[in-house]
């Protein structure tokens, strides 16, 4: 079972909210880490790790945005069916 399907099974209706917060907060957290690394004189290895973190987030972001979109669509469908 794919990881997102497992997470959906565990989180239920809260998955969309969790992913939405992750998508909003993560770029800010990465930027703060980069700022601290620059200001603290972090070495090349720290910069490489941060670049990898940013690239990983960029790769996952569209798939996670789809999760948020599908959660919204499912909620809208459910709300419409209840009416």
C-alpha cells in the first residue's frame, strides 16, 4: 500500500489539513534553516543538506497539493450529497 494511502487510512478526514499545514509551513522552516546556516557560517555539507531538503520538498509538493485538492473535492462531494 502506498505511503499516502496508509496515511489517509490512519488520519482519515484530517489528512488534508495535515498536508495543507505542511505545505504552508515547510518553505518557511527551510528558509529559516538556510538563514541560520548562512549567519552561523555553516559548512559546505550543511548547505548541501539544505539544498537536498529543498529539492525533496519541491519534488513532493505537487503530489501533496493533489492530496489537498482531492480531500477538498471529496469533502465538497460529501457535503453536496448530504444536502
